[in-house]
C-alpha cells in the first residue's frame, strides 16, 4: 500500500525508438520557424546526420543557426550564444548531442528570456532565481548516459583552480520534447559508451536508494537498471551494430533522468561534482570508477542504520543475477557486478586525471552526500577517493 507523500517534476513529451529522428521537422515546426541548433563536435557532421537534421528542418520550413559545443559548457559560452539568439529573434532551441550539448541547449533556452548573465542564476554561484520563462526546447540525445533530455537542470562548468560544476535549475526548464532515437548512438565510440553507460547506471542506482525515492521513482529506476543490465556490455562490445543494446541503453539513460529529477542522487555524484570542476575527467568515468566502492561502503553503513536501503540494494543484486533469498549475498553480488563492469569497460582511475593524495582531503570536505541513504563523514569520503586513485 502506498502511504508516503511525493511530488513529480515536469517531464517532456517523449518520442522514443529507432527511426524517431524522422519526426523532428514535424514537431519543430509546431514550436517555431527560427531555431538555434546546438550540436557536438565534428562527429555529427562526419556521420552525415547533421545534414539530415538540417534537411528535416528545412523541409518543415524551420530555419536554423548552428552552434557547436565541443566540451562541457561554460557560462561564457552560454552567454555568447544567448546574445546571438536574441539578435536573431530565435523562436526555439534544438540540441542534438551528448549530455553537455543538451545541457547547453537547456541553458540557452532558459537564458534568452533573462536579463542577467547565466552565472548569476547558478546554484551556489549566483544569487538570482530563474523565473521559469524559456524558449521551447527539443532535446535529442546521441549518447546514453546523463538523461539530460528528461531533467530540469542544466550543468555548467568552470574547470581549474576555483572551478565548479553548478546547475541552472527550474521545474519549467525541462525539454518540451525529447526525441530519443537509439540509431543516433550506433557510432558512439566504446570509451564514450562505457563512461556514459556507467553514468546512467549510477544515476539509476543512486535514485533507487535515495532518501527522496518514491514508489514511482522505484519502478522507473528498476526498469532502467534492468535495461542497463541487458544493454551496457553489449553496447560497449558491439554497439556499432547492436541496435537492441543501444535501445536498452537509450531507455536506461532516459529513465535515469526521470528518476534523478524526482529522487535526487547520492554520494558518488556529490563527489563527481567537485572532481569535475577541478580536473578534466569525464563525468561518467568518475561515477563509474567510484560506484562499486561507494556501494560497498553504503551497504556496510546501511547494516547499522537503514534496513530499507539494504533491502533495495539486495533487490538490485537480484536484478543483476543474484539467485538467493539471502540479502547479504545479493548485496555482495551487486558490488562484484559493479566491479566487473568497471573492469570490463576499462574505466581509468582518478589518478589518471591528476588527482593525488594531497588534494583528496579538500575534495572530501567540499563534497556532499546529496540524497544518499546514509550520511558519510569527511574521512569516509576521503577513504573512498584514496581507494580509487
């Protein structure tokens, strides 16, 4: 019986499945006739898909101005694109690419309507509150990881000393339409597939055991975890031809975005936000290299204070193949599976990106637990980081 209270964030209209990109012109034309089109680096153009996107928009009489987002978006980049969008009187924003491109599109959509620079509205950085006004926004992921197509925040970054990752957030900032076509990820390289996939898996797991979880996020998280179980390794090994694996991972990523928007995340993402602002480490690699050890430590702490979260970890262990009624065995199987995934996917450790022992204490102090099912001390976060250097 459902007894708890919960609320639900805005979710886009979702158009999902292989071949759904062909609907882009039709859905874009309903929202406007002049678009800001954000893309990733050169891969979309090299694959011929950028010409295809432009053709679909042109056939629907939607003009576009194209901008490239080649790395995690910085506030200055968003401000420049917003200025051009205002001058061109754009009516909608379309972003096609990985999570960074989608976050950039979300931010541009949100900031065209505002007077001040985007950094003034970032959580923990500025002191202004976004009012929720935006241009219509269509999100089209080409990777399966962040779930940004379904979230209500855009993550912007400054990397280096004093760097940060911070969110522009409002419930109205969710995409109006998410076109999730798994065919777009067929050309995604194995290393990117691995990092993005482990990001999605971590988000699903952390949302499932979150202190803010609800029956709805539980159901969504478990369905996404089942898809990640079936799709991640196959997408990594033969993702250029395995459309079923790509479809499984596109679904897992989408569900991770819906789940995290409503349940929040945990200690891995608390650390990843700090690490990503200081070091040039891909977000998914950070998550993937931390999640097994963090889960092991969470389980140990849950044995002392949280039976509910412990049962959930055991349930995920069963999703990943543990055939036992013994909760401890199922939890151990989950940790072993996460360790095997990181090994199979050849995820680098944190030391590969310049993280060393001298920095660990300060990183641990700056990070938070988010909605982790149990509280961690600074020393415990430090211990986790040292284990994964």
